[in-house]
């Protein structure tokens, strides 16, 4: 578990505070950091840079001179790339540089960036900034009081605070963002990350609520599974009685037929004997 320095509103240093494990889990994945930062910088490009090829420049509607007999190299048009004022061989073409990064990869990179700063003890917790009016000098003096003057600082506020944002806008080494909207590049750009304590407390209270939500749904699915075996046992007993009743007529019919069969078979035998006596 990482700990961070804590400062009060007046700039006095307090006891170090523990950082939540939900965000500061100790994992630093450098490969993911490189991927996300590279994609972020690529997405900042407008992609409007362009150049002219030989078909886009003017002039050169005919051959400059004949093919042979002049002693000079053969040329087909003055719009070729080797001519002054000609087109470029492989000009830049406007296109998008946008790169998409999966949501889980971005989340891992964000945690890795915070863990990298927390591991180097560059995460500072402060009480909420209270500014009635935008005042650059007030924010600059406060950062100097907590020993962060002259360094690159990323200030993460608990919600939108316009006065704090306007106060840090004129400081080239200070960036003010709402906690949760900062990019991985912003975290790695700053030497120190200053976070309002209320924003961190919001993470700690939200994590137990999310963990308890799935547990409440489990009992709803359990009762139907427990009650199902009872009707199955009753259903199994009824077919047994029906099967017993069904076998009785089936057993009587073949017995009667079998008894009649020998009688019918004996009659022709008696007729044969009589015929022999007559003969």
C-alpha cells in the first residue's frame, strides 16, 4: 500500500495518508504506457499537412527540348521532381492519424502511471482548494508553500472548479484537470501529482458499493433450484402405477390365444384318424 504526503488548506503538513488500492495497486506496465502515450500524441495531429505532386503544379505542357542531339539530358516536362518549381515525388497527403486503444488497456495505463508516481513518492494529497476569485499568485504561493514551486505540477480537483482552473492557466508549469479526466500523458508529464483529498475519498466509498452489488443478486436465483426436486419425485411415482395397470390386459390376451391354439390344432388330427379307419 502506497502512502502520500498530506497538506492542509493553509499549507501545513499533516500525517501521511494511505492511497486506495483500487487505483494504486502497485502494477506498472511500461509496454502499455508506451502504447497509450504514443496513441495520445498521434491523436493530437490534425493530419492536414499536404504537398503538390507533378500533376498539381502549373506549367510543363510540352517537352522542354527534343529528345536527341542537344547534348543535354532528356526531359519530358518541367513539372518533374528534379526541376525547380516542379512537383514533389512523394508529397504528404492529408489523412487521419487517429489510433484507437481498448478501454481496459487505457484503464491499465492510467493505473500504471499513478503507481509510477506513487512509487517515487510524487503523489500529494491536499484539502479542497477554496478560491472566491481567480488568483494566479494565490495558487503559485500555495504550491511554493508545499515545496512544489518551480516544478511541473498536475492539479486534480474534485469536480469542476473554474477559479482554480483560471488561476493555473497562466502558470506554464501547472496543469489543472478534473480528477478522472486526466490523460496518461498528463500524469507522466508532471513531476508531482496533487490530488484533492475529497476526490480520493470518493473512490474509496464507490469501491465497496460495486463489490456488494453482485452479492445481492445471488439469493434471487437460488430458491428455484432448491424447490425443483420435490415435484420430480411425485412425477416419478405416478408412471409406476400406470405401468402396472397397463401390463394386466397385455398379459391376459396372449394367454387366451395360446389356450385356443392347441384346440384348433387337434381337430385336423382327429379327422385324419377317421379317414384312415374308413380306408
